[in-house]
C-alpha cells in the first residue's frame, strides 16, 4: 500500500472529535464555510499530495538545484507542481475573500498543509514562502503595493521569498547591514548580501519578489533601524508590471543543504551594479516588528512541517515492520518455522508507538495552536480573542520546537526500524531524517524558542499564560474523567500542571529579583518540560474524545484502541519525566554557565 | 587551529590518571612494553590520523566508491592510506608477537584507534575488518590456514571482510542459507548471496579474504548448522598463494550508504559460476560460536567509533563557537557594540558541555572496557581474569550502545551549534552525523544489545555482574571522597547503583517466575539506565583523578576545571534520570506490548 503520508482517520478525529473545528463556522469570519467545505479543501490537498507531490519527492531529493552563472535551475517537476498548488488556492487559503483568498481557518489549512508537506516539503516550500511574503504586503503595504505585487503572488504568478538573514547576522537580525537609499521615484536603492534565501532563484516563475530587511541610510543601529522592502528580481518599469526589467538581484552562490533538496538556499547579491530598486513596505524602521507579527504563523508552519516529516517516515516504517520478516519470538525455538514480521518484536512496537505518540500528539498540537490563532484573529468576543492570543503566544514556541526535536527523534526511529536498509539511500527514511534536521534551526533555533517561551511568553502579564493553560488543562481533565478515562491520568496531568505553575512562579521571582540569567538558565529544559505537559494534555483530550466516540459507537475499534494506548504510553513514559526536569530547573545547576572557553 | 580529532590531554588523563593503564606492563603478556612504548604507538597513530587520514576525509565523503561491471573502485587515496596503517602494525597491534603482532593492550590500542576513526572512520574500517577476519583464522584455523591467509592479512597484503549478513538474514543469523558442499581437495564449494559486506571489493589490494558464514550440506537448521569459511576473491591454486585464480566472488550490487562513504557496502554473489572455493575455519557447525567469541572486541570497536565520531564533531563545534560572532549578552543593549562569539551564550556552552560529557565519558568507557578485556585475557590470576571477564561482558553492550546513541545526540548538537551552516555540506558536522547513525545498527542494533545485556549478561550467574559492578563503583566512591570530591556525588552514585541492583533482582525474579517477556519488556530502558550509571561512575572516577592531580600540582588548571564541571553536569543532568527509568521499568508499563499491528 502506498504511504498515506498522514493518517486520514487521525485528521478527522482531531478536527471533529478532539478540537471540534466545525464550531469555527459559527464565527462571522468563517460563516461562508461548512464542515463540508473544510473537507473539500483537505481532500483536494490530500489528493494532490498523494498523486502528484509524493511521487516526485525522491527525484527532487536526488536531483538538487543546479547553480550556473548566477541563475538556478530547480527540478523541472516543480514547474508543474507549484502552479497546481496555486490553482487549488493554497497560497491564499487563509487570506480574506477580499484579497482573493478562501478565508479558511488556519486550523483547517494546517491539516491540508500536513499532507502537502509530508509528501514533498520543499515543493510546498515555494507556496508557504510566497504566502508569507504576500501576507506581509497585504498587511503592511499600501494599495499601490498590493496592486503591484500581492495579487500576482497570491495567484502564484510571481513567487516570493523571505530575505532576512545575512552572512554576519543569522539569529541576530539587528545586525543586518543591507542598505536602502531613497531614490527620486519613491523607491529605494538596495545594496547588500543575503544568505540562506530559500527559493531565492528558480525558473518556476519569471519573477520572484523578495521581502527583504534593509537599513535606510541614517537609520539608528540595531533592530529599530530596520525596514522592510519588496525587492523583485524583475522590476516593473515605471510601475508597469507588464514591462519588466532586470532589477540587479543576483544569485551569488548556493548553499548545499543536506535536505529540502527541491528548493535552493541561496546567497543573494542585491544591487551589485547599483541598479536594485526596493519598495518600502509600511513604515520605515518597522521591518522587524512586521516580521515578528508574522512569526506565530511562520513558526506554526515549521511545526506542521516537523509533524509531517515525522508522519511520512512513521508510516513508511510501519509498513516495513508489517512486511519485513526477521527472527522469531523468544519462545519459538524451532529454527525451521518461518520468520515473523518484525512487528511481532515488542521493541519494534515500542519504536512504532513512540513515533505514533510524537506524530499524533504533534499534529494535535499544531492544529490546536492554529485553532487558537483562528480564535485570536476572528473570535466572537474580546474575551475569546484575548484568550486565543494568550494561548497562541504560549503554544507557538512549543508548536515550533516539539515537532522539530521530538519529530527528529521519531525520524531516527523510522530509520532504526529499517535496520541496515534504513542506513541506505535505497530507502526513504534517511532523506526525511535530513529534511527534519532543518526544523530545529530555521525560524529561530530551539534555544531561541526556549528564551522566547520562558523570557517573554510565560513571564508576560504576571504569568497569565500559565494560568490560562492551567484552566484549559483542568477542562480536559474533567472531560476525561467524565468520558471514563482512568482518573489517575487526570490526576497525573493536574499534578504536572501544578508543578509547572509553581516552578514558573519561582522562576518569575528570580527574574523579579534581578537574576535574569538564573531565571533563563534552563530555558531549554523548561521548553522541554512544558512541551511534555502540553502534549500530555492533548493526549488526554484525545483519550477523552476516543472514549466518547466508543460510547457513541457502542464499541471500540482499532483506531480508538490505538489512541488510548498512545495516551497510556505518553503518560507512562514522558509525563513522569516532569519531576526530574522540574528538579533540575529549580536546582539552578550551573555547570555549563561556569564553564569557560579554555576549560573545554 | 586544525581539528585535534581527540583531546590529547584527555587521552593521557584517562590512561595515566583515571585507569592507570601503565600497570598493565606488570602483566607477563605486556612485559615487553613500557608506558613509553604505549605513547609511541599512540603518537604515531595520532600523527598519521592528523596528517594523512583527516585531510582525505572530506574527499572520500564526497567521492564515494564506484560500482562498475562487478568491480568496485574506491577513493584512490586509500591505496596510500591503508598500506601506511598496515606499516604501523595497526592490523595486528593487539595480536601476539608470535603471529607478528605488537602484543599491545587493547586499552592502548583503543586510544590509538580513536584518533584514526575520528580522522577517517571508513579508511580505518579496512584495517579493523581485516584485523577481525585474520583474528578468526588465527584463533580457529589450523596451521595451514594461518600460513595461507593470516600472515598476509596481518601484513595488509591481503585485506579481509566479515561476510555474515544475507538479504533475508540480518539480525537473525540462524536463517542464513549460503551453502557449502565438500569438494575432493578438502575445500568446500560455496554458493549464496551476502549483503552489507563492508570493503567487499576494492582495488586497494588484489586479494580480499571474506570470512563467510555458510551451511554445510546436511547441517541442521538454525544456528547450530552454521560453519565459518575463508573465501578469498582470488584463490591460491593448489594452495600456492603466488598462483592466484579467480574464485567466483562477484560484487553483485552496491548499497548506497548515507555515511562511511570511503568503504563500500556490497551485495556479494558467491559461486554463481559454481567455482567458488571456501576453506573451513575450525570445526563444522561452530561458525556462529566463533563469531560470538569475537563479539566483545568488535562491539567495543563500534563504541570507539561512536566516541571518535562524536569527538571530532565536538572539537569542530568548539572551534566554531569560539570564532563565530553572533548576538550579544541579554544585558548588552547597545547595538553598536561588537557581536560576541557564540561561546558567550550559556545555551551554547550547555550544548558544548553536553558533548564533552558524552565524548569524555564515552572515551573513558571504551578504554575501561578494553582494560577489562586485557585483564580477562592476560590477567595474572584466575580471579583477575574472571573479574575482567565478568565486567567486560557486562560493559560490552554499554560500550557499544552508549557511544552510538548518546554519541548521535552529541553529533546532533555539533550541527546545532553551527546553526544554518550546520545544515549545509559546506561544513563537516553533517557528514559525521551521517557516519554516526550506523553505530546503532551494525554489530547488533541497540535493541539487540539491550536484550544481550539484560537477558544474558546481567542475569548470568545469579546476577554476579551487577555485584561486581557495585564493588568497583564502591571503590570509586571511596577514591572520590578521599580525593575531596563532594560527598553528595559519591552518595548519589551509590544510591543509583543500589537502585539498579534492587531493580535487577526484581526483574530476575520475574524471569525466574517464567515471565521472560515481562523481565525483558523495558530492556532498552534498562540499557539506558545502566549506561547512565556506568558513565556516572566513570565521570566520578575522572573527578577523583582530577582532584588528585590538582593536589599533586598544587593548583587546578583549565583541564582539571573542565573535568570537574563535566562530572557536575552529568550528576546534575543525567544521573537524576535514574529514578524515572527505574520506576518505568519496575511498573511493567505495557502499552506497546498490547499494541496490535492494526491499532497503529
């Protein structure tokens, strides 16, 4: 059987049973939608993913882009695939109808994207990046800029990129040096170098619009001096989009990435010939602010990718475990009996169940975060929007990092299940392992996510986010008990949440006393801790929903059994790690802080 | 500064201060050696590693072997490197002088190998495999066989392979089907297919001797029917090694491995033309027994490789962290101040210290295991040999798996420290990440190691191995307290060891009551648990040795500070995980055991 990429039953279960996404249709913003239109979108993405994107994945991994004389040629299949995704409206799926979008809830879009990313992450990458770039123009550009760039980008006629990073300013965006000088026609002369620009050149579309950060001459140093520009590869001469001339944007080099081989990562040289025009987007000096306002969405997208990349590998190793004969159970001493499928070995089932726990927990997490985004942006009441914002902000670094880190572990297990074959490029798991590694690095490393979580999100408003999380956790615990889930699991989750809340208060006090380093010292552990608890919360919600479904059906099917066993696994294996993590964070253990460079 | 591959100070510290390997010279087997001859061997290996092997590593990774018409061409640098390693006597380093070896303790050889493997694992692979193959002939072959094959292999004139695995018998060696039929001249006609044969063909030497498992016609099914054969690529016609004819061994295909690119992994077809002769090694039906008697050494070699591969990447990321400017400390708000080296960020030091803890703990572990092997084989007294055997057997699955699993985590961190550059093949950490992944798979997967540990090693002789381990742990605790190490660390280690011992007794009782599945259910967790405790034991021994050195010197230098902080880190970060692991193993948690194929 072909790899399903993502489990259809699980997608339906999360949307319908666990998170009741259908209720979003009650909100005015989504009033034109019905559960049926949601299904249509997901189903068309799923079919495109299975029938078109996945069959080209391997070829794209094996035939990476070619850099030649300042231009880049990407895999030719992309010239067909990207327009197909654009035709389905995927670039503007969550944007308002007013700008040509489907006005789809992000939570529904995420489910559709999971299939596309699982099928072929780098092919979807062009869509995701273009959506982000066009969204910036929609949100902060004026009508002229929207008319010039946005509509063509949402239609997939021109693709887009995010051009932030520079060779000496990766995670430290305040240090970018690309310059912008005002020109007489209202545009700016751009000059500088960008690096790691995904999709920075290709032959899929003639034009590519780079959303680039640059510093207007005379602007202050640091983050406050950074502005946002639209810098097309071909510029509309005198604002005429049908008269395009070269805009002095050169691919100066290609980074040889270890995964995501379908989309090139480029060094771009802007204005080497002093002939690169950029269109200011929004206000001068607001570039980073605009970028950060888009950050939640971008980071959730990374999370979806992490889940998707783990999911496709999980399904591959599941099929392999069902088919590959090797060895016999310990009790079967007769060597003339046939070998059994490796699924029969408990440790193989352990590796599969761990993957399942990470993949299904991760998928629930990213959809849940997206649902809070939907409520934050389109909620009925101020309170709904406020709560949505608080939980979205809290969950975003977790939704970004948990799939990146635990997803990577899951991808390692998919290789391991394949044994020696997993170590070869004749089998696919190693390619997903390479793909997945990016997710702990781009859009803010795991370390940066952890500082964002503990230093900003958790400490904001006197710890309001943890209070809000504790409230939804309590609701889940109640739902679970009512649905017949073992009370001990509800208690275990409540205790873990309480331990996190108490620890957080203590850390806040350390910070308030001026010991910021001490507060943040174990931020990565704190991120891990909160991730484990959040995923436990969602697994308990899944168990509750599964039991309610069993009650409705009058019986338990294999899917329900699988959900319940996965929750049991997480509560027995990961949730107990909370105590050790809390103790370590609380202890203030400082061996690595004390370390000096010369001691290593 | 060039990558040192392995820290010279740490090698000297482990051999001299921690494990006092010099005392091995008191044993008759090593009486011809002195600490100076040990140093000479290590130093010559170190120089070869740094000056010859490491500079060719990248080229070998980027230009993998070419398979063409039944022959394989490997990187041409190997035609120079392999003879150089042979000239240094590395193939027979630990073998007796009687067979042309250096009669070097394995513990010293391991230190030398660490440099070679860190420099270029696949180049060293030819040496390691040939050593293993020749050792089998030395140990189990008769004089004729030794005369024909062994000496040429130890001299590097003919290289060797281990040809065990078959397409349908990977981990389940009892299922191999390659056949051997007696021929009139005393040899056997071999026929079958082997897979994953490392170094199975190349142009480095004309002849290659495959140590192959096959089943003599009429032999019983299963492991008892398997015999060991020497199957050369070119056979000495009428036993004349100067008259070589083709022996009908064909490279039938090449596996495209994701790492170890310097050494090909081949499908070998034996006797397709009914003209492949094999020389029986030892007694019929004893092939697997012979192989397993070599297993400790082979598994320690994998462990050394895991440590070495983590070590070279650790040093690469350490140098990068010292040089790469990025960002500023949280307190430095002025964006016009220069960026700091990323070493200044506590979380980067955390990632480096974790690597250091894994690498130095792992190196101490593999040298310690090798030292028990030296005592087991060459100890003065029956008691010394017995204790050496018991601890060697216990430590072997840990020495194999800890570097493979934690070493992989360490390699992931080396990539992460490099940020976006770590995701590119312009930088080396990603190549070591690929290399390292093999170590959890070959020579018995981590799952298989865990069953060996818990099912065999720990349960043998009523749990004698854990008693022996507890005794050496206690000696370390006493040494540590005497040396001035914080008593709490000694107590923490004793408590952890006691917890393991109690748990082990309970598991033994489960097994004795007939619940073998229940006893072995959490074997991978048990392996992890014991690994953490064993590495904590060795880190405490390191701290004790470091304090003793400080007392001798009258001061602490940076190296000593680094050792002490690393021990603090492990005791604060990993050793506390013991409680959670013990609780989980004890609980009998069975979610994954209950899982059925159709529930996934």
